C-alpha cells in the first residue's frame, strides 16, 4: 500500500518542477526575443545568463521524467 504522505509529497514536487520548467522556458524565450542583433557581425547578443538557464531547463526536464516514470 502506498503511503498517502509520500503520494502527496510526490505530487507537490511534480507540480513544483513543472512550474519551474515553465518559468525557465518563459524566461529563455523572452530573453531570446529581446536580444540585440548586430548586423555587421551577423550574430545575436543576448544579455544575461541564458546558457545557465538552458542547462537548468534540461536538468529539470530530465529529473521530472525520472520522477514521473
């Protein structure tokens, strides 16, 4: 028999991880949309720590799939 506290704790953690993933995805999209494009250098300059947020997003997605299955 599954412990009820364990079930509720897991459900709460899954909800928290899903919320964190959505927030990170939203921040990444808005930062990439507001990035400045340098026409003479043909590259986009994005301010902030976008690479760290992308790594966190990948890590959280992996953790969520491990928790769910």
